[in-house]
């Protein structure tokens, strides 16, 4: 024997460690990318399920459900017609595969039975708190953002955002007390968006530095909206975070429009009608909005078309194409790629 000792040197160990670190640096982004691809696919599947439920509703009832329900209840005189507020997602409850989760939902009473934000009818309180997996995109946080309600990443298309983000008589498929029929969609079901996704939001803040377009919205006490009023506000995420309730049919939650492009850098904006026209007390507290489709997917958002197809729309989509996809009867010849 020559007396040499077997083993490895410190230099050799460091070389192995460096190689392993390099391999991890190369492989980790690929693994993360593969996981996000899976999450995006699952998100698209959820939207496809919503579109199928929508088609089933139309087949059974000869119309699409309301975007948000507004009606008066003599037994609940403290609340306005706008407090009824049951959403598209709530009205589709009998047509989901997971419909058993929402069995017993009582929409014969308003969503809010008093002026307090937690004033939910006793029979509905445990149901509207349910976190429904179908309503959540796996790429987002996937948990409730309100102690009272179950959240949603998915919203129904209210149209182009015209008239300062008005929530009634819009040019989309869904709005307050809408009852859109297939024959009303003269642009074609394959050219008209039914649902897209948007991100769950943050709690109220008084810090402009903490506000980002990704998870926040500006709030204006007044409507219709204007660019000036939205930019001048000092109120953000008022009362509830975006996406806080699948049961609530308003622009913070289950409605959105195409005023802004997907993942637009401009902050979304919500306003409340505090001075309705004479004789239209039923419009008091109607929520106006410019709310964009938003996601955590790289480069765009998923949308479900009225014919059931699901597309991935890039952030840089032509604004004219995006706006055309919002309208049910705009007469445009453009369609999403």
C-alpha cells in the first residue's frame, strides 16, 4: 500500500454543491411553470363548468340569469331594492355539479335583510359562507377574504362599461334584473364573453402607497363614474375586498366589464348612486363599476364564451377586439383570437 487516504476534498464537495445548485436553479422555474400551467388549466375547467351551468339555465328557463337582483320586500322595509343583490352565481346554483353544497339557499328573501353588512337571513347565513371550489382559481389565494361570505374569482360579463359603469341596461349579457335570451345575442354566442376571472382583494386601507391595481379598487361616493372622480378619491377597498362574495351581484364581486384591458395597470373603480333620478328610488345605492378581468396567470386571463368555449386572452389584446367581445349586440365583426 502506498499510504494514500481515500476520501473527498473540500474543493470537490464545493464543486458538487455548485453543480446541484445550478441544476436546482435550472429545474425550479420549469417545475413552477408546469405547476402554473396545471393551475391555469384547472381555472379554465372551472369557467367551462360555469358556462355549462349557464347553458342549462337558459335551456330550462329560456333566459340567462340576472347579473344582480333588485326588488323590494315589504317585510324588510329598512333595506332598499338594491340590497336584494343575489348574483348570477347564486341563481345558477341548481345547475352546478356541486349543487348539493348550496341546497337550501333561500332567494325568496333579500341577501341583506338589514343595513348591517352581516345582516343575512338566518337560513342563508351558513350557506353564503361556504367556500365553493368551483368559484376559485387555483392560481390565486384560494381562501375567504370575508368572515361572512365565501369568495369568488369568477365574474359575469356586464358589457363594455359604458355610461360610467352603469349596472343596469348594459350592453353585456348580465346586469341588474337582466333576463337576456339567446336570440338577444345577435353578435353570436361564439363572439360574446359570458365569464372571466378577477383576483381576490385586500382589506380597506388609507394608504395610497399600499394600493395596487392587482388587488385594490378605488371607491367613489357617487355615480356615474368618471376618470376624474376615480383618480381623485382617497378611499380604497371600501367596506369589503374585491371578490369577497359569490352570492353578491355587484361589480366588486360577481360582475365585471371591458372598460379596461385584462390585468390593466389602471386601478379599478367602484361608485354608488346616492342621488337617483326623481321617481326611481329603486335605483338608490346601485353600484357602478369599472372592473377589469385580472389573474395571476402569466400574460393574460381565461374567459368563457357564451357558447361554452374557453379562451386565454393576452393582456395586450387589441382594445377594439376586447370591447367587441363584451357586447351582445354591438354589430362588430371582430372576435377574440
